[in-house]
């Protein structure tokens, strides 16, 4: 079976790539969508960089657009226990938990490859929780 429609162009801007990996953003009200994009803190992070560490304050909600982040727990002995990876379109459970519980991180996040992410500052994350599509996405 053939299709008469050609696939759309590949996303080119950071915002287009963000929206293609997180379709929930299209479900936000226009004011909420604008607020989210206006407050976005874009970060290009090289492979091997520590994004957050145990007992560090959680500054915002990360949207991974490119690359991967390995989240792990570190034992006092120095051994590392991998918990999970966060890739494009996925959420970081520990970041969500820390933001919702108003607590510091209890794990470490390190980029595994060059990573592009958008960090939604904590105050805007709190505002976005009033938006049902965003709240459903987080939970």
C-alpha cells in the first residue's frame, strides 16, 4: 500500500526537535506553551559531564532532546549502581520525584554522549503542573 503524502521535513530548530520528541507539549494551552518555551534553559553538554549529584538541589525538569543521561546511585565504597538511562522523549523519574517532593537529588546523572537538553526551571515546572496534559505526562 502506498501513501500519497510525503513525510514532513525533519525538525531543524532546537524547539522543533523538542516538540517532536515530547508531543505532549502540543497539548498545552497556548499561554502555557508560550510560558514553557519562554522560560526554557537550553544546554549543550559534552559526554561524561555530571548534570546532577547526590544531595544537590534540583533546579528544574530536564527534557532530553539528543543524547542520553545515565542515572546511578553511588555507594560509600565508591561503587556505582546504574538505575536507568534517560533518552530523547523520556523523563527522569528522580528529577520528577525531587521536584514534586521538594527534596534534593538522591542519585547522580552523567551524560553518556554529547547531549542537548532543555531545562524547565522549578517555578515554571510548578506552574505547568496545573496543566492537565503536562501533569499526566509527569505522572
